[in-house]
C-alpha cells in the first residue's frame, strides 16, 4: 500500500473520436512520444477492450482512447477537466510555434499564470476533440533524452460539492489545501497540493458536464 508521502499523479486518459488523428496531433504538434498501444489484438476485440494509446510524459502517461460514441461538443476553452504538463523552455517555444501555425487549435497564451497552482508561463489549449491541456514551462533539464516533457503538473476536475471534495482529498489522501479563488468562469475553486508537489484543482459546478462523466468510462 502506498503511503501518503508517495501519492502522485501517474496517468490520465482522454476520449477521442479518431485515434489516428489524435496520435498525429499529440506526436507531431505536441511532440509527445507514444509509449504503447492497446486494444489492437483479436483477444482485445473479443474482450470488448476499446483501442487506446498511451503517451509517454517523462515516465508518466497520458492516455487517449477511442470512445464508444461521438463526444458531446464543448467549445469553451476554460473549463475542466484539464491535464497540466511540465515542458522544458526549448520544447515550450517549439510547441508554441507549432500551435500558432495550426489554425484549427484553440489556445490561450503564452502567459504568466495568475491563478493558484503552478507559478510559471503556460499555454492553455484544446486538442482537436475538445480535451483541455495546459503546458507549463519549467526551466529544468529534460528527464528523458530527446523529450520536451518533464512530467505531470496538475489535474483540474469538476465537482458538485466543493467542501465535501476538499475534505475527502485532505483527510483520505493527505493533500494540503493551498487556498480558494474564483476561476476564469467565475466558479468557486479550491487548490490542493500533493506530497509530490503536483496540484489538484477542483472547480465547483451545479452539474457535471457530459465530458466529465459517462464518456470517460470504458471497458477493459
């Protein structure tokens, strides 16, 4: 059993409508290398396992999996969930240039973060399927050779009961509450920190968006 001191974000998964298109975006534009692919064998098909690809983020994983049905549309750049990923300065600059050349990708930045959580220059973006990521520039050497990435920075989630959620993560997992604020959409937000230094940012909503519920459940 892991102790509270060893708790860290290991991976996160996003649904996509087109796995081939998603792989191209993440590897070519965002420069995230592929770690492995799953769900491509006959035994996987028989088991009902959906095809998915795991991307290598300095030893951590960001998964993209083929959804069972088309994703509900969400054009709002500011919202949740969001996966925050730390990037080297050189990698950050290259990816920003690629995003500026790719007219189909919605993004905001680069700009200095003024919210609770990572204190650095960042860029907030949506992949071609509406999934949100925030790239955080960190002046540290790459963990892996020929990689722009340093690891997972933060995870931002929707919750319907902020007080109860803060109590749960603080009491059960030992996360430290750093403060509360209003996010870009005016929602009450709480920022907690893991012992690893990573952040968990919770945004209060009246009801979860469809993208935060059923479409994130898959077999296998």
